[in-house]
C-alpha cells in the first residue's frame, strides 16, 4: 500500500509539473521567433494588431496585402504603384504618411511615435543590425527581393509574423513558387545563344 501511495503521489507531482509548464508556455504564446531572410531568429508578437512599418516598397506591398488595417505608413515608391489599385485602396494608400526608405535619412521619430509591433527592412540595409536600437528596441525583420524565389519566401516570413494572415501568405507563397517553376521550365527550352542577360 505504501508503494502504491508513493507511486500515486509521484504521478500527482508529475501532472502538476506538466500543467504548470504548459500554462507557462501558453502565457508566452503570442510571442514567437520568426526566421527572416537574413537567417536571424527575431522575436515577434505574431498575434499583435499594432502597426507594422516598412523601410522599403517591397515589404510595404506585402503588409498592405496581408494586413491593410495595420499598414499605417508608406514608401513613396509604393504610393506611386497605387495608380494600379482600386479607387478605395488608392485613396487609403495615398492618405498614408510617408516614411523614409532604409537608404534615405531616417524617419525615426515618426516611426517610434506609431509604436509599431515590428519594422520590416531588406537584407541590403547597411544598418540592419542597429535598426532595433534605433527604433527603441522594436523587432526588425529583413526581407530580400533579388530573385523570385526570395520574393516568394518573403511572403512566408511575413505570414509567420502575422498569424491571422498566414493562410493567405502561404497561398501566395505557393503561387509564386509555381510561377518560378513555370518560368524555369520555359527558360530551359530557350537556346543560350538567344537568351538576354540583364546585369
């Protein structure tokens, strides 16, 4: 009986331990580490509804598609592309305050005043590693735009960072991957002598 009692007591302790650790994990459930295109694991509140700020037109476009309600600033190059948008989207985008791209003098004060959930720049940003400090410790994700494959993975990264938009981001990621395969197959049928190379 003593052995049974001891075994039962041990089982209760283990169950309490499991319950305690589970509740500890769930308390931190909103924060996840998102791997960006620079290979860094960045801690981001994936369930936040706070603004997201982009330091380049490419992440601007992705944010506007996945979370237009959180798109509170814009790059001038992104605004120019709004000419192709529907009237409602055109008006909304053109009403957004402009912030500087990563290669321009920084709009630090304007960005910090928005209290963004995180900031998105490119891997080419020469100040990538110091951007978080510049913006008061806010997380900074890096995307890349040099190839179609990279652009596809950008959507995957942003889907991981914006939990409620992940299904849409995954769908666009798959579409772009399919397009890349189609382009590659067509390019393979073209003679090297007839190909045009762009530098």
